[in-house]
C-alpha cells in the first residue's frame, strides 16, 4: 500500500510541475504554437498584435519619462489585455489555437525599445504605437466589414472603436513629444 501511495503522490507532483511550468514557458516567448489551420489569419495577427501591445505597454509603463506616455502605456496594457482575453475565449469556442509569441518584427521593435532610454524612449515608443495603431485600425475595419467568420467579424467591429481611440491618443501624444523635442 505504501508503494502505491508514494507512486500516486509522485504522479500528482509531476502533473503539478508540468501544469505550473507550461504557463511560465509560454510567457518567455520561447513557444511558438502553430495556429490552427482553419483559423482566419486575422485572428493570428490580432493575437500577436495584442500580445505586442501588452508587452511593450508594460515596458513603457516602467521606462517612460513623460506622464502622458506612461498613461498611454497603462491604457494599452489594460485595454489590450481585455481584448486578448475576449479573443482567447472566442478562439476556444471555435477550437482555434492562437499563437503564443510575437512575430519577428514585433520582437525587433520591443528589443529596440528595451535599449532606448529617457525622452528618446518616449518618442520611439509613441512612434511605434502610431504606426501599429494605423495598421491595426485598417486591419480591424476591413475584417469587421467583410471577414469570413461571423463571430470574429463581430468581435473586430466591437474592438475597432477602442483601437481608433488608441490611434487618436497615440498621434496626439507623439505630436506633443515632437513639439517638445524641437524646443
């Protein structure tokens, strides 16, 4: 009986170790799960973009020197975490596996931001956010009008106003930083 209990305990501990390690492994960005074949490419791009917004927002919330940049960064973390959760729930109902890592371009942008400091960081982050939100708004607008998956099209349409607000905030903040740099 002692051997059976010990074996059961070891199996439970092993299962717990695997369950705890999986999310940590996923957070490092070292996993690159393959998106599901029948999943629209829009979902893959939206998932990766959302991850990038959160990760870069977290960096900016810590490193930014301008209070408006810090506020914007925190808003990115909050809003994109919510959108990412909604997309994950939708993907789960569809049987889709979303990617777990940013793409190469997003990783390169984050690496560039990781190296920047001070006002140069603030300008680089906001310029990246303007470019990113310009692309996101166009992509979400197009999918919300003519995307193949009805549920994903509805999610894109519901998320679009928030992205348009982010785009406006990013442009205003970037413009303010450029004016300050010229003085």
